[in-house]
C-alpha cells in the first residue's frame, strides 16, 4: 500500500460512489495518484449498508481515504447550524465508520457565504452584515469544537469562495474563526479550501482578468502558508451548466470536452500564477437537466477520451507530478 497523504482529492459526483468502486479495473492509474475520494455526507447516506460496505472495502484495499463535504450552517433553521448540526451528523458519519470507511477529512460547505450572501433573508433577524459575520464565526467555531470532541482523528477545514468574497474578507474570516475556535479551547482548522468561480464573466464583473484574478488568489495561498494552514484548491468547470436542451442534459462529447478543457485551463492559469496548493481537489458538484445528470456525463474509463477520471489523470501528470519531482 502506498504512503498516504491528502495531496490529491477526487470528488466525482455524489451518486457515483457505487459505480466508481465496482469498476476498479477502469481507473487503475488514477487509484495510484489519488489520496482521498470525496462525497457529500447526505448523498452517501442514501446507499444501502451492503453497498457502502462493499465500496469502503474497495477503498481500503487501494489505500484510499474517505473525505466528506458537509453543511456547517444551512438555511433551514436553528437545527441546521452549530451544535445541532454536529449532533445530526454524528450518527451518519459513525455509520460510515462502522461499515468500514477510513474517514479522514471533512470540509465545511461555505458557512460564511451561506449567511451573508446566499440566504441573507433567512438571517436578516440578526441585523447588519457585521452581526451576520459574528454569527457565522460563533456557530462555525462551536460546530468545530463539537466535531473535534466526537471525531478527534478527522482533519477539518472550511470552504469559502472568490470573487463573491474578496481576498481581504476571506483572510478576515479565517483570522476571526481561528481566534474563536481557540477561545473555545479547541484546535483550529487543519486546512482552508478555496472555491473559485473563475470563468470570465464572474472575474470580469469583479474587475479581474484571468491574470490578475489568479495573482490575487495567490495572495491567499501565501497568507495561509504564512500561518501554517494548508491551502486547498478546488478545480472544476464553471461553464458546464449550459449543457441542457429542452430541460434535459446534453450527454454527448460536448459536455465531456467542456469539463476536461476547463479543468485543465484552471490548472494552467493558477500554475502560471505561481499557485502550488497543499491540496488539489478535482471536483464536480454540477448536475443539469430534469434528471440531474452529472457533469461531465462520463465517469469511466480513465483512458476514455474525456472522462472525469481521465481529467484527474491528466491534471495530475501535468500540474501535480512536476511539483513532486
């Protein structure tokens, strides 16, 4: 079994867990370069005990760890943040562990963004943006403290976004959250993960070009490393939402090609800006159409022209492998 790290994450789409781990012969090379395979906890929860047990056994035989993306603060009410959220998730994660999962890492799905940007009307009772910020800090810190008590072996990190939030706002958030966690007597975050809506319209609306936008993001990577916090970057294709006609997903090679080209373009742009994350997370969460088809439509095989696993393989060989040389 190869020595394990958490350098390379692969998140192929939540409903693809069983397909991935019952077709091991179709992604042999990728198994050797990936360290963590990730899914949303609520999606894995839908699989049967037998399906999870079989999948986790396959992961363990390959030396692959399980990573989760989870809700830390959601918009549904007081049972969906802080201690209440941690208490709800505890039995779900414990089920995975009892069925054989080597659960090593959990990332929180944008708690600050959920409060101040995505669902501000839900949190309007808190008052102004500063009060919302303090609420997000307090509840996220409390959540982390409780999860540390339940699962001390799991590494924990937050995900936030750009360019919806500026780099200065993100740094302020990291500092405030770390300080509050430590005031509660718990260990701080183990990593910080960045989700960048990097396609030109989003960058341009915020006054960035591809060159200046990635240089700005590199400042956050440098800051995280200056405080000894591993910096994690999500690589994805933000322009595959358009692959839909008459309410149905386009599942031909156009969608696969767009995914592949955009992931590789993001890799190049950030590499050229000097970006060298501590974690590379090749991830899709995009579904389109009435049947919620995953983008890219093709998962396997890794030697397919434009499959998801092919994108992981080629991304690694182009942008990660040189870093390790």
